[in-house]
C-alpha cells in the first residue's frame, strides 16, 4: 500500500514537472503565417505592425468604416490566427464601428517568446497606440475565451467605454484545475490570468455573453464574475449556446447590436 502510494506521488510529481515546461503546447494552438502572406477580405482593411520590444513584432488587422462610431479592440481565443478570426469583424463594422484584431506572440505573423506578462505588455502597447488615434471613450475592448483575460486586464488599467467578455473564465487556474483535478495546478501553472481580480478594477460597464451549454468553460464562471460587481456587470445568457457557436445564435447578434447602439 505504501509502495503504491509512493509510485502515485512520484508519478504526479514527474507529470507536474513535465507539464510545467510544456504547458504552452496545450494552452496555445497557434496558426503561423509566412511574413509575405496576403490577407484578403471583402471589407476595407489595412494591415498593422507593432514593435513593442526589441525583436518582437505584433501583427494586426484594422477594418475601417466611414465616420466610425467607435473602435472595437478584439482579443481572440487560444487557436488559429487573425486570418480566421477576422470573419467576426463583420459583427461589429456592420454597426459602423472600426475593428482591430491582433495576434499574440507566436500566432500568425507575430513574433517573440510568450509569457503572460509579455503578452499583456504587448496588448497595452497596442491600446496606447489606438488611444492616440481614437478618443478613449470611443474604444470598446472585446475578449473571447482566453482573450477575455487579456481584455479584462487592459480594461482595468485604462478607461475604455465598455468591456465585452465572450465566454470568459473566472480565472485560468479554475479552468486548469477542472481539466487536471489531481495535479497541483496552483504551483505549476505559468498563466494565471486572474480575471476575477482584474474585473474589480474595471471602471466602465462590463457585458458578459455566455452560452448555457458551454462544456469547456461552464457558465458558472460568468455567474461568479457577475456577482463580484452586479451593478457594473451585465450577464447575458445565450440559451443552448456552447463555447464555440455563440455567433450562430440570433440572440448573440441582437445583444451585440443593442450594446453597440446604446
């Protein structure tokens, strides 16, 4: 019995050490693009490049309209690149908003070694650049899934008009603990993304959109976030919505329209 227990402990320790070093392979699923890749879309857009640190280049796309009502800064999820995520820009520019999407380090054409601190620094650099070109009270920060953590931190450190979170987590540790319940996640996780801590410092109103059938990040994460500041956080439930299909629901688009037109 003691020997078996010892083997189990050693096994957990070995797996934990291994995951500490390779966890990014599970957290991030980037699509990489060659530097000469040409983006093609039906709507007017321009390609952006940011150089927030030596040897680091962040790639972005800027969809623009005539006389925009504001700007959506869109932080995407943990997969693909802005090449694919750009299809969601139409959900916003149809309501007369400009949209900027950016790729994290190692995604698309973006370069640089990733860490939570470095990605947040990059995104703040992008926000600063945009706030020099748009009135800050016309900027809306949108975060999807993993991007909801980055979006919340940026909103907490600045004063955008609104923060919109799509299928967010309470904090990333809670997600990891649900997937790896027997491992000491608290000690091996290098990406914390403490949405629950940062959202308390967000000055603008926050809208959370979450599907009631989300099996990856259950809606209880958003319920707990909303309870942290119910007067400044509105939770919008998409009945029957999962984690990756909210744009297929008419209700999702109606809520986006109402938020942007308010």
